[in-house]
């Protein structure tokens, strides 16, 4: 009988393993392949990318949890500019992205035009090591964040960068709001919403 993965908050000591897990999870993701087109350096750059995202943004402002093989970054409803990415974050990420920093900024600007105005929990990242997929790690992390949103009586929102993940999110009550083609010949992302349960 399968056991439910154990969740715990991410700590700064977890950053190297967290970054490796998420880099493996997103190595074949269409958006990450577009942002990091060099296959030879993609995984190493993705590790740096996710480490920066946690350390500079989601760690200080969000709910970050992990299992032995997966991790998630959530943001609770924002007040004012709290939790908004700043120029320093984009500068640090630019050190990893290099010439493709313009793709990140353009995609961020395109996506945020559709960010719902009403208060909600935002699932920024959820990913499992490919070796552990199908064992309930991502589902456990999703349930944890959704339980917090439901306890607060709030909806949840995400952008999926893989079409094949849409049914997974639909299983948890998300509905598709929009398919958005990113600028600069970028891939599509799917904007999804879930009302509070």
C-alpha cells in the first residue's frame, strides 16, 4: 500500500536539494526549454534559477514546502507591492538567463496582464523529480496549499506551462480560463482558476 508523502517547510539548508529536484522536474518543460535553450547547460542553470527564486522571492514571501522528491512555492494574497517581483530579482535571474532575460521579462509582463485582481492563493511552482512521478508527491503539495486557501475562504490560481498537466489540475477543481501564447515566439501557458471549496 502506498504511503502519503511527508511534507515539511523548506529551510535555507534545503536549497541545493530543492533546486536539483525542481531542475530535474522542469528540464523538459516547454517554457524552461525556451528560457534555457542550451540543453548542455539547462539543468545547471535551472538549479541556479530555482535557488534564486526561493532565496530572493518565494522563501521570504510565500509558503514553500517539500517532500523527499518534490517541492512547491505558493504565494498568499498580496497586500500592496509585497510579494511582487522587483528589479533586483530580475537582475539576479538575468545572471542565469543571460541573453534570454528579455524572454523572462516579456513572459512575466504578458502573464501578469491576466492575473486575477481578487485576493487568491497563487501556485507559482510545483514539481517532482521524474523518478518519483506518480507517487503522490505533487498531489500532496497541491492539497496542502489548497487546504490553506480553503481555510481562508479564498480561491487559487496557477499558470500551467504544460498542456498535459491540465487534467491533473482539473482533478483538484481548477478550471481553464485562458490559453496564452507568450511573446517572442514563446510557448503557450494555460491560466487556471479554482474557487474556494
